[in-house]
């Protein structure tokens, strides 16, 4: 009789060679608390059966990557436009009101578009929901009522239809379609106006302080500081490439799952603007420059994200094209051909070479996921 | 058969008896140990009464010398050293009989040095060796010690027993010494009675006046009395309390002198504590007065120079302050501060300085001669400590504006650092959650962000200016605190030094028993013996004991100043003393909190 512990061969996956024996061993189980008749360092052949490779890897297409990488170029151009305007006011004695006026008008236009679009989308969704409800009321037998639950419709439901059905079946009679809407409400006009005026007035009162803030500091250290802030701004920006399933918007109903959007790059660009504005020599130019940079580097990305979220792709591409060309042209006019070519080549590197290199690197991706990894919780909503 | 080992304690003055006399050895027996007290002539022996009126204090006959007796053993002495010859199972331990007249005695535990009039409060100082002492409880070592305690008690009683032996036969005390003793006693009582009826109530009244709350507040810590607001009055208060407690201490000393023997017989710990207490107080007062007379003579001799010196120092200090502020306003040490803010701060401070100069310092310098004369008189009659207390008071008056500058700049710095910390959290999208006491991420609105960042950037750029002003006033505060603390330490030393204990240590070590030592003594031959010696208190032990009693005194005073409202422990006292630790001060400087020295007027 062979009583030695049998070392299982790693060839077979989950089948332990079972021999008809008197003291036959229990099959090994992956349970720590369970007293088993195996060595402590015993490794069963079924251990690697759960191994997964490259489970999260997505195969990107070149054009998708190209369109994503243009966002970096857009962000660079936005930062560059702020620097250009500063250079113009500081060195070339531009009238500071002109860029601010232009940007303010564009911002107002963008705001109007934003509000109107949001209204339209919301109303359209409301109409859809009402249609659905009417349909259900007419033919209640068509939709099976097995899905009765007391829980509120949560964010991770597969489709708005399912949600609405749940809501209708749980609430008896009275139903609140407003709560089911996924699209955000357009901002209140009065509140927006109030906070805008507040900020403008604060900036106006602070502008003498801002102007004299770094009077005793050398210009070189300010330029160095500004450069670092710009670099950090590029690094920490939240490029917001995907809006899959519109998660970002309608997780408002469930604050636990809310993904905090990073405002770090906006903060950095604003402090960069304040640092630069403190070099300007009049209160008015400091104020105008800060307003311009708030509009360009604070509000424009919000608007751009909104256009992509609504899938106005043509409008998005128009924005990208317009801004980059304008900045390129301005660089050519102000700094000359050399800087222009450098700037263009940076664009080329990012937009063309970057995606290509990314795809080349992707074949080296080898991600293992096995039973040793911490388990990922699966959120399942009813 | 093995006989049990016995030890015989033999006084050193009973060695080498005269070979012709027939002597009886008399002593005490404690279990296996024998304490020899005295020789008695065999001829006189019959008349003596060995029984004492105390039941557990019976002398016994240990043996005989130079003659044989059928019941008792005979001691023989070796010729060389005159020590008694012992048997195999006996240890000879020699001891020098302690002179109770001179307050000498043996003690197993070291005595406590306490020079304060307060009684010890039952609060233990956190003991670092707690586990060690707890471990010692597992090993039984007490029975031996109690035995030894008894023996030590009898050894301490040597002189008393001899005296009793001598006078038990005949009551032959001379009459004149009795009379003298009672006369002295009577005079002492009369002086004590007059002191108690006149000076003690006067002291009580003055103490009441000094501690009368001038400005009542519901929080007893903020109630202002004369003694809590000025060092001078506090010193007076302290002196008066000393005078008030003198008769009490004197009575205690007298009682302990009278009842020494009784106390020893009862086995309670007699300590020269009362003696040290009274004479320490007297000595310190005397010392202080003598020093005061010397310094007042010096003060009156160099009055003019001092007067001019003080005035020029004050004026020089003021001009130094003005120069410092000017320096701070114009890029100090090459640091580029914010000009506008520096100018604002600087002008504010200059304005206060001008005001102070006009209304306080000029007044002070004009009258400094009078003040100096007053101080001289005070010092001559009140002692050196009053001079130091007056200097401390004057310092706190003259540097009051510095204190105000320090306080306000600390507040500004504290606010600014607090705002910067919370806005930095806004900078990276976090917010302090006060309910859960942690930092949570937060989705700020766009306008909130804008406001926050504008203020953050402003404050970051203004921070160096504020820090420059803050640090210069902090350094001023540190210098002032060093001077004040040094003077306060001088006051503590002169008021509460256990000088009598130190003098006793130098002069007569036996009066400060800190335990006993057995020393092995070999004399060449096979007979050997031990010698019982008293170990005097070491300097470290004296100071440890003194500091312990001082902390206790501090605790009582602190409780009194807080009106016994909150339960205070020794930890609070240690916290007060710990305020001068450099690490704590550095921490408070960085955090922008107000730091200060220990509160002398509350602790003492």
C-alpha cells in the first residue's frame, strides 16, 4: 500500500488522480479555515484554473486614439492662448479689454447654447418617458410585473426603460417622471448671474492687491514659477475622454458612487493666471487678464466636455480646429517662424506619433489576474 | 546537630573591658538576634530594675564577663582588638551606638526631605519602574526586614536604655538642671504664645488682603488678586505664610524632641523632618535678609550709575525696536516681502510704540530714581527676593507692549496658516469633514473654487511677510521668557532650597540616615565580624525627595488657585513645568500657538 502523499502533476487542471484506496484523501479545497490532510505549502493543480490574462485590455483603433490625443493638443492650445494674451498685454502693450471682451462674448454665446441644448434634451427625454408610460397604461398585460421591488431606481440599471418600469410598478398611481430623468437640469439663470457678478466684483476689488502682490519678487522667479504651474497643469488635467453610459451625469442620485471630478488643473491654471497678473502694471489689465484666463481655461473645458457628452462631434471638431489654428497663427505672428514650426511639430508628435507608439507598445501588455488578487466587488442592482 | 545561626549586635564602646571587674552583659533578644546594650557591675546588679514600664521593652541578661555563672554564658575577649570571641554559629556585628541627643539614628528606609508646610497629598508620581516593583512583590522578602526593623529599633534605643539603667536604681537628677529645663520650657511657651496671639493674626489679615479678589470672575483662574498679579505681592504673601506657619513647625519640632524616645519605642518613623523644616525656613529667611542688606547697600552706593544705566537701557531698547521695525519694513536680510503689507504692519506697530513711549516709558524714566530708592528700602528690610520680584514686575510692565505684539502677530499667523491649510485642501479637491473627523473629497462649485484659489494665492504670497513679523516677535518673546524664567528660578532657589539638609549632609551625615550598610571586617585571625554603618542620604536622594515634596506643594497651590473646582493631579503640575521644554515651544511656534513659561505665581 502506498501511503505517501501523492504530489499531483500540474498537467491536469482540476482532476486529481484518484486511485481506489482505503484511506483515500478528500479533494483539496481552497479554504483556510478547513482542516485538511495536506501539507501547508501544498499547491493544487486546480489553483491556476482561475487565471485570467489581459482581461481589461481594450484594442484601440488608430483613429479613436487620434481623436483622443487631439484633446491634449486642445488643452495645450488653451494654455498657450493664455500665455499669448499675457505676452501681448505685458510686452506688446495690447489693449487688455479686447481679448477679454471677445472671450466674454464667446462665453455668453456658449452659455446660451449650453442652456438651450440642455433644455431641449431634457424635454425630449420627458416626452419619451411619457410615451412609454402611456403605452404601459394602455396595455398593462404586455409588460410582466415580476420585477416588483421596493428599492429606488439606482444608477447602474441597464436602461432607462427598465428603470421607468420599476418606478411605475412600485409607485402606485402617482408617479414622478422628473425623478427618472437622466439629463441634468439647465443651471438657474439667476444663480449663475449672481455668482458671476460676485466673482467679477471680488476680482475688481482685489485687483490692486493682486497687482502689487509680487512687486518685490524678481520677474525671473515668476516666469519659472509660471512654467512649472503650466507643466503641472498639463500633467494633472482631467481629459475626460469617455462618457460611457453617461455615468458622470446621473450618478448624482447616488452620492456614494459619485466619481469626484478633478479640479486640480483648473486651480493650477487659475493660480498661474494670478501669478502672471501680478506682473502687469495696471489694475485694469490685471483684472481683464484674470477674467480672460478664467473664461478660457476654466469655462471652455467645461463647454468642450459638454459638447462631447452631447455627441455634437462636428461642433467639437470645429472648436478644436478653430482654437488650434488661431493659436498657431498667433504664435506665427508674434514669435516668428521658428517657434511656430516647433509648436506645430509638437502637435504632430502628440497627434500622429503618440497614438502609433501607443499601439506599438500595446502588444507588450501582459496582465495577469489570478486568485491571489484582491477580489473585486460586483455591484448588482435589481 | 547544626545550631541556628544567631547574630550578636555589639556596641563599639563596649570593647576591651577592664579585666578585673565582674560585669554582667545586658541587652535585648529579638528572635535569633541579640542586641547588647551595656555592662553592669555585678555588685550593683542586684539593685537594678530590668523591668521597664513598657511591656515589650524588657532588658535581659545576655551573659557575663570575667566570672562564671551557672545560667549564663561567659564572654571572652581577644587580646588584640578587644572583641568578644564568638562561637561557630554566631555572627558578631559591631555598631556605633547612635547619640539620640544629636538626633542620630539608624533607619532602613531613607528619610524624606520636605521643607514645605503642606502635608503630602496621596497622589503618586507616575512610576516608570511600575512593572519592576510589581515583579518584586512575587519574591517574599519581608519577614527578614521586619526582624531587622526590630533590631534597628533596639539599637536606636541604646542611649535611652543606658540612661534608664543608670537611673533606675536611684533617682538622682540634680535639681538645678531640672529647674533650668523647666524655665527654658516656660520661656519658650510664653514667646510662642505671644507670637501666636500677635503676629499670626496679623499675618492672616495681610494674607487675606493680598488674596482678596479685586475683580471677581466666575472662573477662579481669572479672578485677579494682588498676589496673583504681581511678583512683589506674591513674594510678600509667601513670606507672610512662612511666618504664619512658623509656630506650628516649632511646636512640631518641640513635640518630636520631647517624644523622641516614645516615638522610637512605638516603632513609628521618627525623622528629623520637623527639625529640617523649621530650621530651613529660619535659615532661608535669615539668608534672604542678609543678602538683602548687602544688595541694598550696593544699590544705594551705586544709585546714580544705576539710575542712568536703567534710563539709557530703556531708551536704547526702544530705539532698537524702532530700528528693527524699519528693517522689517524694508526687505529684511534680502528677503523680498510684500511691501504694502509690511508697511501696514510696520506703521501699526510704530504707532503703538510711539504711544507706549509717550505715556509709559517716559513716565517710568522720569520716576526711575524714586523707584530705585523705593526698591533699595524694600530690599533692606524685606530681603533679596523682593528685589528680584520687583525686577520681574518692572520687566513685565516695561515689556508689556512686546507681549501684545507677540500675541497679535501669533493670532494673525495662526489664522493665516489655518486658512491656508483648509484652502490647500480645496486646491486638490478635498474638504475637512468635521462630523467624521477626516478629510473627504468634495465636489466644489466653480465659483467656490474661484474664490478659494484667489484667496489662497493671495495668502501664499503674503505669508512670508507675516512670518517675518511673527518670527521677530517670537524671538523677542523667547529672549524675554529666558530672562523671566531665569529670574524665577533664582526666586525658587532662594525661597525653597533645602539648605539645612545640604548643610547636615556636609557637617553631620549621621543625621540624614538613608539606609544601613553591613561592612565585612577581617582582622587577620579566623575571627571575623561585620560592622553596621548608617548610609547617609546621597545628594541625588536629597534632591529627589525635595523635588517630590515641591511638586506636591505646587499641586496644592495650583488647586488653591483654581478654587478646588476641577480635579487636578500631578500630571497638571508636570505639564506646567514641561512648558519650558524646547520641543514643546518649537511645536507651538510652528503651529502658531501662544507659548509661555510656567506660572510661578500659581505654583508657589
